[in-house]
C-alpha cells in the first residue's frame, strides 16, 4: 500500500495485527453506558456559540487530561476580541506516525424545538450582534466532541495495541468557517509537529443509524463569500434617463450569473453560485446610486473555484459596462471569506472503507457522494502544507424514521433546523468505533 511504504507504517489490515471488532464494540458500548451518555447530554444541554465556547473547551480539556493526554489550551489567535478556545491534546506512545483527529465544538443561534427531554434552553450574547440569542447544537457537534472523548479513552486504555503519537484537536467556530484558520494562524505544526495523516468526521441526520459513509473524492465543497458592490448614478424615479439605475444593473448581474454553472462548467463538474441577498434604495421614487449583492460560491476543486470567481468578476464588469457606467464606477467584487474544498485522499479513503467493512460489517459501510454542496473549514488543517486526510460521515437517524417519511410521515429534520435531532447512542458509538478502527489500522502494532 502506498501509505505503508511512504510513511513507514501500516494502514491496511493485511500488514497489521488485526483489531477485533467485537472487542472494540463491547468496550465502546460499556464506556457509553458508564460515561459518554451523560457527557453527550451535558454538551447538548449546554451549547455555546462560535468563538465563545469557553465552558465546552474547559470540559473537553478536563476530559482529555483525565484520559491521560497532554492538553494544550488556548491554541489559536484572537478573533473579534475573543481569546482562542482551541485545544490540541497529545498522547505519545513510542515510535510511529503522528495522526490527527479533529472534532468541532460550536453550536448555532437556533431555538431548539426538537421535543427531546434534554433539549437546550441555553442563551448567549452573540459575538456578532451583541444581542441575547438562543443556542442549540443543531448540527451534531455534540456528537463529535463526545465521540472524540470516547476515542481518547479507548486509545489511552489500549496503548499496548498501537504506537506513535495521537493528536486530538478540539476546534472552535466551524459554523462560521473561521475556527480552523484561527488555529492554524498560531502555527500549531511548528509547536506540536505536523501530522502524517489527518482525520475528521461528521454526524448526518440524513444517514441511518450505525452506518459510515466515506468517498474517495470531495465530501464537502469549497465556499467563498462574495459581495458585489454595484455603483450607479442617482436620479429621480420619474427621470430614469438622468441616472444609471444600480438595481437594474444588479438584476442583470443576478440573471447573468445563472449561466456560470449551466454554461461554463462541465455537467460533471459541480458548482453553485447563489445570490442570497440584494439590498438597494431607500424610497420608491428615488433611483439609488448603490446596490449590494451578497453571494455564496461553491466548488469541488480549486480549478472550478477560480473559474467561478473569475466569472463573477467578468459578469459584474460586463453588465455595468453595457449599461454605460464609466471605468471608475464599475462594480467592486469583494471576497469576504473562503474555505477550500475538503478533498479526501482517494487511496486512504478506499483503504479505510475496507478496514470498516472488515471490522464493522460491509452492510454498515457506504460510499455515496453527498447530494449538496455544504462547506467545511477542516481543509485549513490539511491543504497548506498538504496532509493526506479522510473525512467521513456517520448516521444519526433511525431507519424506521426514513420509512415513515417515505410513507407520508414526518420529514427528517435537516441540519441547522430547530427540529434537528440525532439518536445519540448509535451515533456516538459509531463515531468512536469507526475512529478507533481507522487509528488502529494506521497506528496498530
């Protein structure tokens, strides 16, 4: 196998002493009943917003230290005046690879309406608006951090079965796509060592309990947040010939942008350009001198990203020129925030899929591409410098719920919905089992 030869350690079970699925499953089940169940409920009832996950970070630091890890807190740079809450925890266990596993910990400004007995009633002052808002784990990050603790506890208790250094990262502010970059801006690889391999997972309400889904390509899109500031020449609404209407120019830009994906990308090349906000004007009889469009641009590869961003600039400029705007008043295209696409290493992804089939059962392993273009900031850890990585999903909804929905029953709530809920026991246990088997296949003696 390529990774076994290149990095000098085993990644395929053919070269490893096998782990025993029943032993792992029983140990994880026992830990869930004794410790992880209560921990999950605690995290679900006490979510915190991006950048201010202070209590969550405190609890994670205590849990990882109790498991025997060397815990480093406050890893990252200050963002918007908020001290960093990121954690890097290390467990050194002899000679071998340095392998990273990451979990994100922030919640969302959503009022929970799931009906769960442990539903969140938490509120916080939003770092963005300064207003008190309800907070909910509406994307399953409580599963991620609980699973990370379960992984830490298992790996620490079974040090005789593996060698190397396990690096666990607890990341803030994934929901705002700024937390991973804030941690990387503090040069963690210089301080703690650059991982040989990086891993991460996400629970999905759109997958049935107990399954693992991994693909050899891109599980998450790259995302760019773009503003287009359209300049015009103000005039009276009754005398449009006396000005240049930025609302008309902006509308033409919106319509022309629809051709970027449909006519400039191959049908096999995924991309999205969505104008989510259009603001202009102050009164019905005044032609404004300014309009602002707010876009999200999604891609599954860096070449596609560049093609779409170049197209946005070209279209905005062309529509303004066609309306007769002078060169010094052409639209400004401002890139506000971005994250690269999450690109799995295909060899590593396929090898881990085989490990999971062998250790967890073929019926629990899927390799289906996602049906959307959600984004993640995990690639900030793996893109520069390049680190081979795999990001997979674990299921979080009972199978009978899908059957009921197909027969006219309640729809499965999406992520970020007030109705969002995950069945914690199978989700957390699958997260821990899949991570342990992945780590043991890479680091196992």
